[in-house]
C-alpha cells in the first residue's frame, strides 16, 4: 500500500466500544447502535496518515531539477481537520481545512479505473486549465488508494461537516420538545404560575426522497450525465463512453454555492452551481431546467446554511420557552440558583455556571430592499460588440431576508442568480483610478457613484453579520448558555426537593426498570470553551517588492508605497490595501477562511495564502505570529467551533432529560408548595397573644417618652 502509517478507520476499541463499525448507505453506523446514539455521543475520530506523493511527477522533477530533491506529499486526517503537507529541499506548504469546508469529494476513474484515478476536492481543486487534483502513488495503479481516501474523507465529512450539523440540530430540537411536554405535568402538580408564550411546534419529519435527473446533453454523443439529489447531498455521475472515464462528484447542500437558471442565445437555458453547468437535452429543455433549479434550491433552504439558521431560530424560541418553564418550577419549589458547591462537585465537576439570563437572544429581521446596479460602461461595450442586438440591459440587486438575488436581463440573457448571505465569503469595497468604485460584483452607473457603492457595502455587511456565519455561531453561543442554565436550575430544584443526583442504584432501578440507563448520566462535557471572544489586533503586512513594482508600473502615479494592513476583528478578518490610486477593503468571516499556514519558498521567503507576505518576504516571526492568530480564530469562531458548540448543547439537553427522570420518579414524594422565609416572617408578625401586643405597645410608649423628655 502507498500510505506509510494507517490505523483502522474508526477503530472499534477506541471509537465505539463493544460495537463494530459498518458503512451503510453512505453514513457511519455502529452495529448495535441506532443513528441517534451517534448524534448524541461525541466520539473522537482517530488520526490517520497517508503518503499521497505522486511518484511519477516526483521522479520527473527529481531528474529535471535535482537541487529541489524529492517532492513529498502527505495527508493527515485528525478529529476536526484534514492537513496536506508538501515538502522538498526548497519549498514547504501546509494546507488545513475543516471537514465542513471540503466541499466536494470527487473520484475520476481513467478507463473505468484500469489506468488509475484522480481525487478532487476543495483541498486539491482543478485549475482553469484543467490541471490539478491528487493522483497519489503511481498514476497507473492507484485506484484502490484513491477510493480509500475518498471514502474516508466522505465519512469524516458526514460526521464533522454540514450534514452532521443539520442532523444534530434536528435531533436536538426533538429532545427540547420532549422536555417541554414532560415538564407540563410537573408544573401542574406543583401549582406553578406559568403561561405558555411559544407553542410546541413539531419538527417537519418529511425527508425528501432521492431524485434522479438525466442531465445529458444530446450534442455530447459519448457523455452520460446523471444528477442524483439525495436527502443530505447532491451527487453527479459522469460517464464518457469513448474514453471509459468515470467521474463521481458529491457536494453537501450547504456547499452547492449559487444554484441558478441561466439563459443565453435567446432560447438556450441551463443549470449552474458549484457542481458544474448542465444543459440537458438540446439545451432548450426549459421545463426540466426549472424543475431541477426549484428542487435544488428547496433542498438548499431545508438542509443548507439557510436551513441551519432557520432551525437555530426555531430552537432558540423553544429553548427560551423551556427556560421559562424551568423558572416557574424553580419558583414553585423555592429553589435557589446556582446549585450548591457540593452538587456542582458531585454532578458537574469543572463546569462553569452561566449568569442568569445570559443566553437571551433577540431574533432580528432585515428589511427587503432593491437596487438598480446597471453598469453603463458594460452595457455600451455589449451594444457595440453585438451591433445593438443585445439591447440595453438592466441589472437589479434584490436583498431579501436570507439571500440576495442578482437579476440580469437583456435581449440575449435573462438570468436570476441566488446567493444566501451565509455563502457570501467577503464584502469587498474597492476604489480604483481615484474615482471608480466597486463592491463585489457591482459597479453601478458610470462607476463613479460612490454614495450608492458605500450604501451597498454597508447593507451587504449588515446582512452577512445578521444572517450569515457570524449569526450562526452567536446563536449557538446563546443556545449553549441557555441549555446550561436549564441544566443547573433543574439540578438546584432536585437538590431543594431532597432527591439524589446522580440517582442512586436503587432510584435507577425504579426509574428505568431493567432498561439500560441513559449514557448522559455518566457523560462529561465534551469540550471546554469551544468558542472564544477575541480583541482587535492589527498587523502591517506591507510588501516592499510589491510597492516598488506598483510604483514603477504606474509611472509613479500609485505613490511610493502600497500599504497593506491586516485587522483581526472579533468576527472577521479585514484586509486593507491602499495607495494614491487604489483603496481596497476585504472583509472575510473566520468561518470562510481557507488555509492560513505559512508557506516557505527558496529557504527564506515566508507567505500566507490569500493574506500576503510582509517586508521583503523574509519576515518569519511576523508571518508565524499572524498564522497562529488566524488559526486560533478560525478554530474558535469558525466551523469547528460550531460543531463543538452543538455537541455541548446536546450534552446539556440530555443531562436535563435525566434530571426530569429524577423529578418524575420523586413526583409522588414531593411536599406541598413551599413558601420562602420572607413570607414566614410576615405570618409570624400577624399571629400573636394579647400579652405580646401589650408589651410591645408599652415599650413603644417608653421610647417615645424618653425621646420627648429633653424637649420638655
């Protein structure tokens, strides 16, 4: 085998005790456990190492350029990220990506696998000239290794990626609804004052079945394309009959990008997304294109980033109402918050108690707006090139609740591009040639409308924060605090009523009656501080070589220095580039950052992809400090923090269910309504004998007489 160190995938002894791991229907299932057990229990995935060096190219490069030595390529899969390390005598590069950012995992089989295979993903994408991908080992006989890599990446993507995140939310939502229903009889028994504000809304249990579409273009005689829409991801299968090549491409709905219906050449229509561009039939099958676009967009809304945000908002409402129920039960039993140190040490060792009400979250909505962003310069050029046949086009930008729509219309084209705010990687504001302004894809008017461009940049930034990845992690932090507050308040209620938690073996035998006790009784919190708040930091990454070339190429118009600054804000990275002619500001959330590791070249030059290289390219300490800071923020404010927060919330909800078990078991032993000490003092004052009242009156009279004596 080509890999140099390999552990059994998801080793049963470490990962799933007393169970054997099987692969069924594309998801990880443990024998003897249902799918819910895997969603509830956090299991650390084993670290796996692979040697993925392309030996063909390494031998050729070693012969052509011996000074560079052997080009080695190694892949490391740990619990949360996959790392690709490339190294030779002159250069080193490291790429780290969370499994949620892998995007697609595609296998290209040459001659049906007889002549090797190539692995494609966002870690090793294909370039514009068709080059790229990963072909480990000897290219003619690596099919088995490529399929093994693709299978392992796909498994981990399902356990740690977007599929696992939406499934955990579904499972968590059902548990919260069960808790709400079970607390109602306890509240009635205690006579608690509680009025429901948010009704119990059951989750939509409908799971969309597989849909298969033949997207073959009849003009490509030898190519068969099939689009399979599965419950959690989209799959494309391409088979070239002439060359016997096979391509299998899979993408989660959260990673589909923009799914749009594109029109060109008056009658030709097609489907465009990150899966590729499809023109079924002869390119004019409008009904099929509309059906595919609607189906893909609907599944993106349900199971993509938009679906996650909407599910979290529903969960926030139900969790807030559950907290109100627990507060009512706590008030009826006169329990105090937080629990006693003895209870915390016994049941929740090492856990922190959140401040009461710190998980409150107000769901905000954004106003729908529409802007005319027609580019007059582009329209003039289009009219001249087509001799007026294209006509004068219009471009409209519609900003709705969860996504934006870019509508382009002229005589040849009528397209409507949809982009969720959660997939808006960055908001780029640019000033060029002193007076031309642009934001992302829009340069309205003649390019000099500065006021409109600044307004668009502010709107896009606001919506990206409120309805994008930043909002997702903030909502999860609020859910984590609320779930912990519920957990500790239920514990204080149990303590006030004199019951035991964790329950004794005798209590467990009566509660579960021969059924296996829940694992949550013995579980510890999976992650300590999965997220973190950061302060703003600034780094000067001005590159002197770039400044010099900008000065020379612009004949001095750009100025002597092109300044570059990296500002690490609490939720996103802001990169600013400025000289006399240019001002560019790029805002990227940490969840959208790719690899932020330092790459070396020529033995001394250091740079970070998509960030830059400071000084003369040899600022090793500065680049390493910036890379460490970016990596920490990417982990604590990105996709890894999101999946860890969901695992912590699941833990708190399951713990709360075991506490409700204890409360239900001791329901018959509960005393009547308890009054607080303040009320008891008031009742003692009202009840008294005649002698005590007489003594009190005489004492008061004496005090008055002593006070009035000096005046007389």
